[in-house]
């Protein structure tokens, strides 16, 4: 089984792939999108802070999707899917928070926009923890990791004991209950946990950029290989980043974005 590069199974749309199961989807060109007056966004229905079908809050993917649709002069249609294999039947045009890496997207056939922020895997620790980085982990520190993730593999190779979880939120709950010493998670999900659990707030250590596989840029993934759509999406992102819209949307979910590299 291919290792999951990220650490959150609620993002199977962008990082979990099986060779041969997913071919190019029949999505629409920019001309067709504008003619129909609607942009389709594929999102998970129960994956806050990313997206939520319940709509309270809707999730930053939904809010950013609405802003991108406005920039294109169309409305947003939400296509709720659980796994990326449903992209073709859903008929969506874009996915958000996609890893901006050709190798990572080799089997999804997604066209990638300009990156709009940088993230990866960080360590969340209790506020009183003496841990300062991945390098400070040792044989006495148990770390929560997502099952099958690259982080799990790398940390295990360093002979650090791990405890596996299906979702980042589960590892953060275990950490807040003192069941583990640290959790290897995305800063995005850890930040949202702190926002929604102020009584259990955790300290999020800086990412270690020296480990390439634990850091990546994030972009919009376009299902159709359409140059005009990519150019329009890049322009929309530039405007929304310049006027602060992207930062404001993510900040409302407790997430402070870092510029892409």
C-alpha cells in the first residue's frame, strides 16, 4: 500500500490513490463553466475545518470555493464525496487544499494551480511539554500518528514509539487526555482543535523543513486539463491572496497560513 503523505484520512481526495482506479475525469472547461454559470467543488461532507454539509460552519474549503466562484462570475455548486474515486461520477470541477506536487498527484490526473499556502506535518504537544522539535523525540516519547502515513514511517525509523489513529482529531483528543506525549498532525487541524477546545489548547511546534516528505505547498486541483481554467484560477487566487480574503477565511477557523515556497 502506498504511504499517505499527509496525516488526515478525511482528505482521501488529494493524497490517497490506487493505481489504475482513477483516470481523467470528464469535467468542464472554463467556457462551459461560465456558460452554465456554476463552478462545481468536490468536498467531504463531514470534515471540519475543511468542509461540512451541515454548514455551521461550512468549512474553509466551502468559503474559499464561494470566493473563487465569485471571481469567475459564477455560483458555487457543492458535490459531496467521501473518497476521490467519486470525483468522476460527481462531475466537480475543482478540489481545494490539494498537495501541489506532480508526483503526489500522478494518479489523480489533477491539474494544479499556483500554490496558495504551505503546510505539512508538525508536532502538537501539551502546553507544559519539554519537547521542542521532531529531533527531541526519543524512545521514551509516544507519538500519535495516522495509520499508513509517511510521518508514521519516518518516526518509527527513528525508533520512537507510536500510537496509530485513523484521524488527526482522534490523536489530538488522545493527546489532550494525556494518553500520548505528542501528535504528528497538520498545523491546520491542530489549530482548529485549539479554536474549538480552548480548555484543552495544545502547543503546535514549528514544522521541520529539513524533512522534505513532511512539508508541501497547497494548491487548487482542477479535474479538467484546461489551460484557460488554470489561468483564470491562478488570477483569482492572486486577487484573493492580495486583498487578504484567503488569509481571513482560514483565520476564522483558527488557521494562520504560511506563504508557499
